[in-house]
């Protein structure tokens, strides 16, 4: 009987709000808010990961199609030149346009995955804070550079529209090519800024049992001088 009464008293004290009631409510609210923030971060991480995968597949598909067209043009030009002594008209112009589109189409993905060639000059003597500062500086400098390239290419596109510039042989208009590369340059500039958290080692979302995959750092080509 005394043990039963003691247990009942403990249950009453547990249910009694008492002076600790507001503190418990505050703690519960803080835990709820923290859980909501974690859930929001994980949701945003899932959405961003899905968007990046969709962009990767789309750009990969378009790049593959352009690369296949480039292969066909080169094959027809070489066969016509060597077998029939008649090269494909405008093959060099088509090759130049396709190469420019393929290169700038792949650059945003390279920037997002941080697969650019990196030359290590002072990594031997630099601290972790210096490396983070260098990563941020390089990302901002690259963003500014590609933003400038996109701005100048857009200006070239406006001039090409005004003058009616086209290729010599096939008379392909150059303005759409300039605009296309300019837009890709702007996207590449944004990709450098988006990749800053991954560059400084900040995880986008903590891995756990909610199905969020841990983002592994991309491999880079390092040249130590």
C-alpha cells in the first residue's frame, strides 16, 4: 500500500503543472520549432537535389544531341573530302557553333559539382580559414567574370541583330547563338554562388533516416606547385 500511494503521488506531481509548467511548455515549443526548421531544411534540400538532377539530365540530353550532331557533321565532312573530293559546305561554321553551345551548356554543371581544374599554390601553408576565404573569393571572382562575359555576349547579340550578322557560307544568324551563350554564362555565374556552401564544407542537409542522401564532395583535379 505505501508503495502504491507513492506511485500515485508521483503521477499527480507529474501531471501537476506547478512552477515547472511554463518551462516545460517553453522547452516543448523550442523543440517543435527546431523540428520544423529541420524538416524545412530537409524539404528544401530534397527540392534542390531534385531540381539539380533534373537540370543535369536535361543539359546532359541536350549536350548529347549536340555532340551527336557534331559527330555526324564531322563524319560527313571527312568522308566527302576524302572519298568524293567534295567537303560539306559550311562544316567549319556548324562545328564552331556546336562547340560553343556544348562547352557553355556543360559549364554550369561543372561549376555546381566543383569539377574545375584547381592549381594549389599556397595550400601547404594556408589554414582552414584561409582555404574557406579562398574558396569564397574564387567563387565570387568566377561569378563576376562569367557575369561580365554574359553581359558582353548579350551586347554582341544586340549588335548582331542590328547589323544582321550571319555566317559566310550558310548565312546562319549569329544573334541567337550569342544570346544562348550569354544566358548560359549568367546561369554559370549563379552556379558558382550556389556552390559556395558545398565549397566551404557546409552540408546542405544532415543525413539521417528521412531518406536525404549525404552530399559527397566532388573530386577535383589538383596541381600542386
